[in-house]
């Protein structure tokens, strides 16, 4: 059985896609694009050197473009303080009193939670915003009135 160069490039592209699915590395898909472009160059009767250059330019260019896109994208907040991950972030709770260690017990969602003061200055009773959650402890900052 005689394989053509385009068949080998398509097989390589498929193997790269499988490797990406197993590893979760999106960059392997960019390299698979390069292998697919090389297969198309082989179908167009391009020589082996043209196929290699096509694979390198398309795969490397796509990888570089994806890297630059991700590097310029804003980073999301850590999960403990990300409102997209935890819907309690940004909710208001009432603090009756703080202890000497900067801790308080607050009612939230029908349960009593331990809260820690995470904002600037001394903790004071009143309305506070949940700014983060660490396990079963709320991190609170005073709610600004404006």
C-alpha cells in the first residue's frame, strides 16, 4: 500500500487533534491547522519542502497568534473573588459586631457564616459586601455609600 504525502499530513493532523483532546492543550490544534495546510499543499502538487514550509508558517503563525491573543486578554479574578464563579460575591450582609480579631458572625442565605474584615481601616458594624469566599469564611469590605 502506497501512501501519498497528503494522507500522511492528514493522519498527522488527526493525531494532533487526538493529542489535544487528551491533554487539553489548545496549541496542539494550531499545529493541526499547520498539518492540514500542508496536506492541502500536497494536494496542490507542492513539493515536500513547500509542504514543510506551509506547515511551519501556518502552524507556527496560528500558535503565535493565539499566544498573543491570550497574552493581551484581561485575566479573570481568582475563583475565591470571581463573581462569575461564586454568585455570593457582591452580595450585602449586615455585621452587628466585630471581635478583637477582626472576625464576625453574619447571617447569609439562611445560615450563620464566619466573616473576616478584608477592607481598609478598622472594621465597623453595618452593611458590608462579600468580596471573596475562602471555604466557609466570607471576606467582607465595608459597603460604600455614595
